[in-house]
């Protein structure tokens, strides 16, 4: 799964008010391929980001979710404790936001694609090197094991795309389509969530991507996660346009 768009498409990110070209996001992704491979203890070739992305995906699929979870268990225990502790200290949140402007497709079309493909392991893992396990649970939640932002630890959480009860980010009525849900730690503690909103614009659509973190999350992680958002959603959007 290469995630190259089937037809020419422009995806421009806006991070902290600054325009970021697709090539810059791909360079960030290439660096994170190296970091993710090291964390998993696998080897990927040097060179083109598309080749390296595919090689890392193959390595993840070959390891399988159970072995990946075992390799990252120490990370997960530490991150889970930090997340739960932060959530108990205060319910306030810190926000990481990235915007994308896409020159093709539609908001409704992408949101429908994501709803259909969020249970597709290949599609979810391929979108960002820092995605390690993403799989549906019998209760309808999505289990996610990933490195968020610039964290040294991989984090495991469960996201419910039906529950928005603890989100602090209000829906924007000018964005009629959204992907939103609460993220919970292993014991059910709400530790954050997402409210990703989408609207059509002339020639394409606009994505306003928002992740809520525990308030005590360090600034570096908030900043780095903006690039994580640009990476994963740019890749998902290219995949959606290729499918459609």
C-alpha cells in the first residue's frame, strides 16, 4: 500500500499559522520511520520515504499486534501511569491543531471513507510510522498503540468515536462533518480525545484536526503532534482519493 494519490492532488498543511508543503511532511515522516523501526527493533532500508514506509508496514504486519504490544509493554505501562495521573490532577486539556487544505475530493467522502476503513489494519498502520497497533474491540472502541507527538514512550489508549462527553473542543458549525471521540486509559479514565472537523471548499475540502492532551503534557509533545496529524491525515486522504 503505497498511498500515492491516483491523480494529482495538492495537500497543504498549516501548522501554527505557517504553511507547510507536502514535501516537508514527508521528510518528517521519513525521520519517524527511522525512530519507529528502532523502537520496534526492526531494520528498514534507506532511501525513498514510500519504500521505507512500505518496508516498515511489512515489518509491523509480520511481527503482529501481540508481539508489538509485548515489545512496547514497558513504554505502555509508563505512559499509562503518566496519563492517568495527569488526568486526576486536572481535567483541563492542552490542544494540538493542524489544518489541511486539499485540492480534490469532499469532506463527506473522506469522513465516510474513514468510517469504513478505521477497522482496516493496513490502512491505519500505513498512515504514520508511529502507529504500532490499531484494531477494533468488541465494545466498538478502537484500541490504539502509538507514539504521540515527540513522546519517548509509546502510549496505549482506547478511543470511542460515539462518545464525545468529555471533549473540551466545541464543534464548529461551519464544519458540518467530523470524526470525534474520547480517548481513555486502560482503567477507563478519560485522558483526552479528538475532534477532527471537515468542510468543503472550492475545488476540494478543508480539515481542521484537533487532539486534546492532558493539561500537563509538555509543549514539545504538543508541537510534534501537529506534524503527526499532518502525516497521518495526508496519507489517509491520499489513500481515500485513490480508492474513490
